[in-house]
């Protein structure tokens, strides 16, 4: 991961209570930056070897501090 991106992501860590939620954000953002034909949840999850439903739940139901982010 690029140093500047890693530093920027580190600043966002305080917006997430759970480590697992924080990890899913990183997976999602890296998926958006990856060389994927489609940038939707399914291809990102499959490329990261994460269950598609888990990534859908991350964006829909997981708790994070939206205002602070």
C-alpha cells in the first residue's frame, strides 16, 4: 500500500470502534483503487476473498462515525 494512502487511512481509524469494521473499510477502499473491471461490492469482495454478504453488511449496517469521517 502506498505510504501516503496508508497514512491517510491511519487518520481515519478513530472513526471505527471495531477492528473488523476498520478492516472492511480498507478492503473496500483498496477494491475501489484496484484494477477491477467493475467497482461494485461483489467484485471487490470476491477479489479480496471476503464473503459478498459481509461487504454488503459493512456498507449497510456496520456502525461507524459518519460525521467524524
